[in-house]
């Protein structure tokens, strides 16, 4: 494995590593019955991480940080210890939504605490099974790790006030990665109001993938996002979604493309739409 760690790994390479004691495989499926589905069938050796309990602060007010605000660093350290992850672990994460569910969110969080050896499985669970990776319904046993050395989130975050300022600044771009219908206010399955932040541009995260659900090549992604950013510096780009989860799919795509990881607005539309701020909604 090269020292310059790619943020994604192919099912074929994962298959070659299936008997390795070096990797820690993590199942990050989320949504209805996710943990039960994991228990029923998961990639052999995979450990489960819960989006709501482990990768976000549960039972929060979405108006203050959105539906999936980041946990405290102390809480995240506990999660890493529970999963047996040390600063030297090679972590490979998958979900059942082509990396767009919680896999990319966990990837971002690990990168944000300075972890280098972390990758998301290209194509996700189904691609690994189709490649011949063994599955299991057994309870996975592993040891906890010592406290992970974390001091702060090292990747850039943006808050609601900064987004409000940036959305009208030509030196910034605010990217909304939700699908077009949600952006245009035609439908809203999760939040109270349908629409988008005025000034934001819509670049659906699904456009990071090809027709088979795999990431586009690094070259194609680089061309795509270089054209979108134009003369705007990556550090002046803010990426958001509904609650700060699928936005990480685009941050991963940009990292894969060789573009410095932009700012993440974790609160996203779920926070913005609950704070009496300007909104573009369908009339």
C-alpha cells in the first residue's frame, strides 16, 4: 500500500487483505434496522459503528447544529477505543449506499483527527460480496484500544454564521450535495421545510459516481470540481447536505481528486431551515 493513502479502496484490493490482521474493517450502515441488518449479515470481521450513537450527538435540537452534529472529541475517542482503533490502524469503512451514508462521514471524522490510514470501500457492501468477500452473521470479537491521541478537529468546519456570510461572497462557494428535487424544494423527506440556502450551488453527491455506483476516476473528479470551483480557492469552499453526512461523500471525492478538503458545514439544511434565515423555497 502506498504511503500517500487513497481515500478509497477497491473490492479487489480488500479481498487481497481479507486475512490480514493489520486492517480494521468497519460496517457503517445507517438508517432503519441498520444494526439488525449488520448482525444478520456483514463482511466477515467487520465491526459496527452507529451513525446516531457513535458519529453524532444523539437527542439534540436540530436548530442548534442540525440532525447529526459532531460528537465531542472525548466521545469520539471512546468510540475509537471501543472499535479497537489506534493511530496506526489501517481502517477500511463500508456502507450499503456507495459510501454516501455514514462511511464517508466516519472517513472524514478520522481524517479530521489526523488519522492517515483510512479508506472507504468503493461500491460498498454489495460490491465486496460480488467480488467474493466472505460474509458472516457471527458476533465479532476484538479488543478495545488504548485512548486515541486527539486534541482537536484538524479539518476545516464552518458554522451557520460563516455560511451566511460566504453565500453572497464571490470569493466563496457554498455547495449543496443533496439531490436536485430537494435542492429545488420539490420534496423534503427529512426536514421541516423544502428548499435551499440562497446563493448555494447544487452539485448532487450522486454525480461523484458512475452508472455502477463506483467513484468516478480521480482525473474525472478533478476536472469536474476544478471547473465548478473556478478561481475560488478550496479553503473558501463550504460543502453541506441535509445534516452533514452525505456532504462528506463529496469531500472524499475532492480529496480523491487531489483537491484540498474544503470546509464542512455540519449543521447543513437541517440547521439552516430552522433558524428563520433566508431560504429559497418553491412557490
